[in-house]
C-alpha cells in the first residue's frame, strides 16, 4: 500500500471518528440538558409543595379569623342586646318611681278623705245626739 493510500485511510478514519465524536457530544449535550430539566423540575415540584403548605396554613388562618369574626359579631350583638335591656330596665325603673309617687299621693288623698269622712260621721253623730237631746 502506498503512503498516499494510508493517508487516505487515516483521513477517512479520522473523519469517521470525528463524526462519532460529534454524535457523542450531541448525546452528551442532550443528557446534560435532560438532567438540568430534571433538576429544574424537582426544584419546581419542591416550590409547589412549599406553596401548597403555605396555602394550607393560610386557609387555617382564614378559618380561625372567620371564627373570630363570627365570635366578635355575636359578642357585638350581645352587647347591643345588653344595652337595649339596660335601657328597658332604666325606663321601667323610671315608670316604677312615677307609679310609686302616684301611689303615695293616692294614699295621702285616701287618708285625707278617710279623716274627712270620719269627721263627717262624728259631726253627724254629734248632731244626732243633739237632736235626741232635744
């Protein structure tokens, strides 16, 4: 074989090896990209889990706040009801005081009328006694 044939064979072999090298580099690049995507995918999954955990916590907080709001609303309603009852008690107490004053006035009037009646009866008896004496 001539030297020129050997050079052609080596050149052909070199071209073949370079083509294989290029193919392997492309495969390696594809694997690296796939691994990078897997790493990124895992990071995103972890982030989703973190967000879901945070969402669950926020939902629990929301539920607790809703219960507190309900409790506060009920307390406010009870406070309004208490104020209304206190107003009613004040009004009834004022009316009771008024009625007691009227009762005292009527009792005094009754006592006065009773005394006047007793005086009339005594006068009448006195007049009857005088008429009988005559």
